[in-house]
């Protein structure tokens, strides 16, 4: 099988804009799910609201496209009621960290056996480009026309602090690494959180001097730094370049988990 | 047994295997009892981070085939509204218990009210329909909760147990039957589209994990379950069906009790005010006082009003400013007298008798 066996051909074409990074993340996720050997009948995809949350609608398995921010609460109900199901949650930065922030930290705290893939485009794409909790300081959006005054969330730090068993960050440039991280997440009992930084040329890129979709992917490539290197530079007392995106496996541990298949 | 405990026991008797909730007075005993009992029966109890999450988890569990329930009161009920609409739109069977307290806002946490009757019917945005039951005794807390699961499964709607604090915290002897009747969810026939309605306007249920590969969305969807949010015809047909599947069966769903059908003066009640009316009737047998008591309030079965052909006035004591009285007025030319009594204390028998005498 390949990832395309998991797609609903009769739903295509999809709604994502040209140049969007979400498709890359969906492909990586389905490749990982496929490599993990999950059965379609025993896999459920859950999402909230936003561009990222449209993903389950293109996948052939049972799927629940829920309300804004609540995907993890719905997924908790599914997984606790039937731990035999493998549950993957697609979410975005607005869905997960703004309206759904409370469910995010509590799902991590409970360490429910879910794999959560967050497509972080640093913007509200579906509603036309408003600032989100991960919009970088001074970045432009329709609601931050003079540059965002708000410091941004680090979603991975949030997941680690709240107790997730597996936490990793990659970008739409790092296809193989992202796929491997999601696979590792699927194989780790407890909550696995994988942040996938994605370009949004329509609503983020064009307002923030990324003239082409690939310009932002290039930015991910040039500003990404492996966590091991970041730690080494810190130990050596060297300066971490500004705007560095810390990549790699940020946490892997074995806290008590809930909803694990027995 | 306490009313809230009887509610939990009724749910367990009906096979409820999943409870998600958040502590709130005066409903907390339902959650506490479920927390103690469910794990021993192989079920799942989970205390969520808030009521938004509680109802979300209940809906998620329901899609795995579980009979799932939550219990709350006013402020928590308000928080649940968005996902109640999601349950209506996705036709998710679930049971929501509201032990009503005084509102608006934080209001009177420990005092009884019936002021969420309109909220349970219309509280989420958009047109939809639901079923709401109203127990007037501890026995009915048990019976109606058990029955709520059957209605939820048959019609695939959120079903509300709209109790009040008095019934929730009342202690009475009850009779627990050996078993309660059980109506199962009709499963989806393989090959049929997942949201294709049967003759009863209710689609078969495609339980998650059984190979149906169903996409469930709160967006307007076609019979495949696929988003179809800009097609006016699909939206209108879907919303009309969501309402009709319940409203067209309202006289079949109806559950009410009639006392003295020849009476000219008739009390109409639901929930704990019925108890005061029963006292008045008991104390004044010679007066032939009529009493229509609804055990199911929504969908409103207006034919019940015709059980009293000689009625000269309907007196409606409620623990609110006249929410169901307004509904009754819509359906009858008989004058409707609103008898609101709220703040937490029930009407006294003397008050109700005086209201009746004033009409003579």
C-alpha cells in the first residue's frame, strides 16, 4: 500500500490553495500510518476547524470533523471508549493553541494515547489571514496590520510542559524527517505531539515578504536547526541565531498514559 | 435514594458505559455516583477539563457505539450549547442531564429552577429538534433517564433529562425493576449511504471501527456525509429532516399523565411543581381539579391539551417566568394563567389553591 490508498479519490480536488503546505503533511502522515501497519477499519482521524482540520475529509477511514478547538476532547472520548482504535488528530495553530488551548494541555497531561499532528502556518488561513497565537512578533496579518505586538507560543514547549510522551517539530521542507517523527509518534504509547511548520502563501507568505510559496519553505530550511546542535551551542556558550526554528525530537519519555490498547 | 443517584442508576440500568463530566452544583452527585459505579461495570468515567470537553467526549464515545451521558447545570449547560448543535447536526445519540438551578449566570447554585426549558430546545444556533424529559420524582429520575437512552438511539438526537434541583436532591423510596426496556440503535445497512434516511427519517448508525469509513462533519453534508456547505437545496433538505424526524413523531413520543379530564380548571406541570399540584388535588378531592403532567416536554405534544375538553383555564405553575406557558398558549384558545414561582422555593398548596379560587 502507499499513502494514496488512504485517500478518498471521490473527494478530490481538495480545497487547499496552490502552494499550501498542508498536503505535504497529510502525505507524510498517511505514509507514516501506512508504514506503522495500521488497519483502515481500526483507524480514526479527528479534527477541529480550520484549513488543517479539513484533512480527515480526504481520508477513507472513519473520521470526525468537529467544532473549533475541541478535536482533542472528542478524540479523548473515542479513544477512552474504544482503546482498540488508533486515533490521529489533525489540528492547526489557531484550533489547538487559541480556542483549544485548554484541551491541548489537558490531553497532554492525561497523556491520552493519541497522535496529534499540528499544521502550524502561524495564521488563521480559513478565515482570511488573522493573527494566531503562533504568529511571530512583528509579523503582518489582517488583524496585526502594524506587526503583531504579541509574543508567540512555542507549541512543543507547551506539550512538553503539559506532559506529552513524545514531542517533535519539523517543517514542510523536512518530508522524510517529518514522516519518521509521525511514525515514532504512532508507535509511542501516550500522547504524541508532532508540530509541522507549514507555509501559507495565500495568507501568511504574501504579507510577510515571501514572494513565492517556496520562499517560505526555503526559510524553514535555512532557519531550522537540529535540537542537538542547539543544545551543543548552548553548552559551548555560543549564540543561537535569531529566528532559529528548533527541529527534531524534543521529548520522548514514558509517563503513565491513558487509553492505551491492551 | 437521592434523585441524582437514581438518575445515575437509571443510566447504568440502560447500559450507559461512558460518562464524561465536570463538577457543578447541584448535579455533581450524578458524576460522583458514575465515578464509583462505572469502572466496576467495565465502563469509562472521565472528569474533563470543562463542560465543552465533557459533551465533546460524550459525542466521541457515542460514535464508538457506547451509550454515553453527561450531567451538568446552568453555567455548564450554556457551555455545552455549541457541541449540542454538533450532536444534532451529526445525528449523534447522547444523553445530557441538566439539574436546573437558578440563573442567569452563576445565579443560585443550590436552589431549584426550571428556567432552561427554552435553552434546551433552542439553545444552539440553527434550526434543529431535540427530545426533553422532565421527572417529577426520584422514581422518574431512574425511569426517565433509562428511557432517554432509547429515545436517543431511536431518533439519533441529543436527549435531555431536564430535572430541577428539588427532584435531583429529593430522597424517596423507589422500585428498581429487574431490567429496563432497551431499544437499540439501528445499524447502517452495508451499501447504503451513511446519511441516507430510512422511512423514519433516521439514518442507520455507522459505528466507528466497523469498516464503514464514514466521514462525520458538523458542516452541511450530503447523504455520503461529505461537506456540501454552499448548496441551498442540500442544506434545506437536511435541516428540515433533522427537525421533522422528531417533530413528526411528537404524538408517538408523547408521555404525560392526566387527572380528572372532565375538570374545568386544569393545572399543567412538569418536574417538581407537579408535586404541589398533587398535594392540592389530594387535599381537595371534591373540587375535581384537573392535572396534565408532562413527562416529556419537547417535542411538545399539543394534542395532550385536548384531553380536557371542558377546560375553562389552564394554570401553569413553573419555576420560571412562564417558559412552557408560552408554548401552551400557542396551541390553545383556552386562557393560560402563568403561575411563576422562582428563587428556589416551590409554590405552596395554598398559593395554587388561591390562584384557582380566583378564577371561580
